[in-house]
C-alpha cells in the first residue's frame, strides 16, 4: 500500500491545520521561528517539510544549505514556488523515510515537527543516526481528549493515516533520543484550542 501522505492534497492539509478550532499551522509557524533562531548552524534539514510553513523565518545569508525533505513531491514543488529566494540554499529531497535504502546527507540541525507520529521511533532513530546532526528539534502532538486527527470538514481526507500512525508520548520520545546518544536541553508546550498540545523538544548530541 502506498503511503497515504502521497495522496493528501497540500491545500486540504493546510486548510485543515489553520482552522480557528485547530490553529496548528499558526502554532507550528511560531515554533519553527524559534527553532531556526535557536541554533547557530550552517546546515539545516527539515523532515516532513510539507508546503514549507515556517521557512520564511530562515535567513538565507546565514545558512549554507537547507535540506527540505518530504515523501510528497507536490509538497516540495510548492516549497520551491513559495520561497524562490531560498533557491540557492534549498535542496528538496523526495524520499520515503521508511524505506530501508533511505540515505540522507549530513546536517548540523534536524527539525522534525509532527513527523515521529507517522514513522515511529525506530525509523526516526535510524534517520538521526544516519544524518548525525549536532542538534535535533522536534514537535510531537499530545492528544488529551481527542483523536490524533482533529474534527473538521476535512477530516475524511486523513482517514488512511491510521495505517501509518504510531502512538507516542513525551517520556518515550526522550528515551528514544537518549538511547542513540542525544540529551534533552529544552522542553516547551503549546496548548491548542481543541485541548491538544504541541510539545517541542530540543536535543544535543552527547
């Protein structure tokens, strides 16, 4: 079965995420601003970049290379169209991280927001070890009283995500990173309108 993220239209995804009852697109944008400013690095990799929400916070004069990684080639096409001023530093990479033959270049910083839920800890660990970044900043979603996909007019667009969704939590995320040699250096929560919360972790390689 093909990964369902290959079939979800970017417009449906973004329109769902930015609804007033959800506000995840807006919250992630501000989180990414902090992530980009937090680390004085020259090479950045964004895993699950989608349409590039948050990339406007990158200062191209301060970064040598931006690897924009996603499984959906249409998402990457949108990134290039939306951010032409990042053309000199941005390298789109269309790849399925679950593939056994997945290879990614080295980057000093990996940003992975709302990604671990869809590839699982084992795959995420394998990707981090392969890229060998000095820093990892990731966001996970904690569902307090709701399902992992919030109710909206677009909810059925995401029906097939059940087959790739993994249950995750804060302590398991920290342990997974500790097991591959990364210590948590920052932890921040953002509460959303529908009682969900986004939890940001920053890790540094030991």
